[in-house]
C-alpha cells in the first residue's frame, strides 16, 4: 500500500520534498555545530540545546535560531 502511494506521487513533489529535507538537514547541522563551538552563560545549556535539537527536530532547530542565540556569552 505504501509503495503504491509513493508510485502515485508525482516526481516533482518528490523533488521538492527532497530539497526541503536537504535544507532542513543543513540547518540542523549548522545549529549543532554552532552549539558545539559556542560558550553559553550556563554550562548546562549546551547539552540542553543539543537534546532539544535532536529530539524536537524541526521545532527545536527553529527555537534555537530564535531564542538560543541570546543564551550565549558575548565575546568580542
């Protein structure tokens, strides 16, 4: 049943879905690398952000981009 569903989906839909998935993967890798390289005000925040991004995937990544930058130490 799933195979027949996939066969009935148009090729353009699969290409668009692949592009969106690739963009999301790059965004998630960017957030994880940024977390690993950064210093946070609270030492436990690094682990907390990694867990949030890995378990609450799309929402966690977006929340980090919006809120997570403010939890870092300011270095000049």
